[in-house]
C-alpha cells in the first residue's frame, strides 16, 4: 500500500513521476455477484513536472525508487 511521501508513477505513463501528498477512500456503487465492492483509494500525486497535482486510483499507480 502507498503512504504519503512515496514516489509513484502510473502504469500507463511511467514518465509522469511524482510524490503522494494525500489519500482518501471512495465508496463504490458497483454490485457484484456476492454483494457490493469495497471502497477504493484515490491518491493525490504532486507531479515532478509543472503539471501540478493529479488524482489517480491506487490500482493505476506503482511505487518507484
């Protein structure tokens, strides 16, 4: 799992590197065969480039060194 201060990049665009600045839970309204899905984490990332901050789902990010 991620924590504030981790260096991350999205899987689909590894050149967008940044630092985690905030995390929050978001409820899901999708229903599956066994019931409702659990919450998902939305992570706010301060990008290294001049693009400011962006929010990503936690499953779209990977930790980098």
